[in-house]
C-alpha cells in the first residue's frame, strides 16, 4: 500500500492546532490564570435573532412531511443562489448569475478544494504571509515542491512578500504562476488592496493565462470606498478570477458552516470550462449544504438580518480599533484594523514565536505568530477583533502593562 507521501512533507500541525496545544499546556500549568484568546479569528457574538428565527422555522419544516427536505440540490437551493446574485453582485454592478454561484459549507473547504481543478505541474503564487490553507492544500496535492525548514520556503511556490516595506501590497512576480491566491482584505495582515491595485493583478492574470483565486471572506469589514467588495467590480475579472465568500465572518457562522464560490462561465482554459469542472466536482463529492443552513443564510439578506449584522460588524471593528490604538499608544508599529478585524503588529527584535510566548507568559493574551503565515510574517504578530469588547479592553491594558 502506498500512501500520499506529500502529506509527510507538511511540517508540524495546522497553525491553529499548534497554538491551541500550547495554550492548553500553559493553562494546565497555571489553572488560576485567566487567558484571553485573540488568536484564531473565531467570532464570539451569538447568531443574530433574524437568523435564529429562520433556523427555528426551517427546523419545524423538517419535522413535517409536507415541508420536509431531503438531499439539497448539490450546487445550492435556487432561493439562496438567486438572492446572492442580486444582493452581493447585481447591486454592486457585477454581472454574476445565480448559476455561477456554488453554495458550500464554507470558504475554507472551497479554498482547499479548488486546486483539484488544476494540473499537478501548475505553479501557485501566494502572498507572504498568507492564510495557511492555500499552501498546505497544494502541498498535499504535490504542487509545492520541497520544504526548507530553515527558510520556511517551499521550492515550487512563488512567494509575493507583503511587508511594511511595500505597505503590504504584493508586487507582480518574476516567475509566471498559473494560480494566484489573493485574500482581500488580507488575512493575516488586515490590510486591503484598492480596486486600482487589484486591476494590476486582473490585467496580469488575463495576459498570462493565470487564474486568480480571490478570497473575499472579510469583505463585510470594508469601510474604504476604494476597496472593492468583490473582484468582479474590477473590469476583466470574469475571465480570470474565482471568488470565495463566507458567512462565517459577516454573520457569525463559524460553527454553522456556510459559504459560496463564484466560478464564472467565461473562465475556460484550453477549451475546458472551470465552471463545468467545479460543478462536476461539487456534484460528485458534495451533497449540498443543509436546507436549514441555507434558510439561515437567506435571513442574512433580510432587512432585519442586515441591520443586526451591521451592528455585529461595527462591534468587532470597535474592538479592532481599540487594539490598534492601544498598541500604537504602547509604541508598537501597527497595520490593519481599518478594513478588517485583524491587527498586524511588528514585534521588533523578538521573533513571532518569542513574542507569542512572552505575551502568553506575561499577559495571558493569545495571538497568532506571523511566521506561522509564511516566512515574511516573521517579526509580526496578529491579534483579532473577534473577541468580546470587555476582553479586548482587558487584553490591551495587560499588553500595555506587561507585554
Ligand atoms: C483565522 O484565524 O485565520 C481564521 O479564523 C481561519 C479560518 O477562517 O479558517
């Protein structure tokens, strides 16, 4: 029996599992200490009333023979696909049709699975630092080459450094990639590219026959009018970009699971339609997001849902501002926190993991070491605005005093 040896190449465990293990060990040693978790970007506010109401109704429907739903359509219920097409795209002037929208259990799975559509030799380009799923899923598929533990670099991955030197905006690569992952607003740096900056990438992808894999999971946090909510707001994107969206961050569905991916019909390479391939994959490997979740997703677009969720976003952004301002007052160099709930700080002379340990030991605050997101993340650290306001204030006070 031969296993997929690419898995053996993956260093350690998934970033957030490593952090969770470290925190558990610390808590075991110091059971009296109260730990504040601003590490993983998990939400803390409960699901809003409009969505809870929709969930209850959907559950009742499932208990009645005349309204019961079995297998969901594998690409998503038309009611949700049509609503998304209208509310997220048509209203922003984007030409995205309901049948180009594929409902799923979340952006993480789709970001991980999308690489199946591309050949084993396809080269990937990623921002550095980057959400680890993009790289790890390509390692599993054998597309990343060999790992050099001393530099944290995969031999076949094209890295696009995003550091304070380039204000966290990736520059075009020297080598030509086939797949370009862009997360905007960025996880982890919390910074965002404007439409003008994205246009450079769209033109580049169209010229070089590359595909942009655009993760827009944090679009609800955009406040800057120059930053588009969808890549399809950028002219030319329909012939080169796939977009991932999530209900986790805009509606608190991290524990419920719902997302969608847009694969435009125009997207074809060598006569093969990526839209048809993704539909084929979805139909074969996925039995559709549950009816209950999709009804909950509908409530996100209701008037009541929108109002309640805007309040949640404002709550988390107040946290992000509190973190950014507090850190600046404490003398840290800070990015993000304006179009994103993530704040990215420079750790000075300390490495990211040294800073992690110091913060945990001295202040009992958990964040995410920047180097876990890629080599250019070294000497940076991420804090999230997804905690409670009270804990956020407390965490910043502790960092100012002991950090
Ligand atoms: C993060 O902390 O980067 C995110 O919560 C991870 C995710 O969305 O899967």
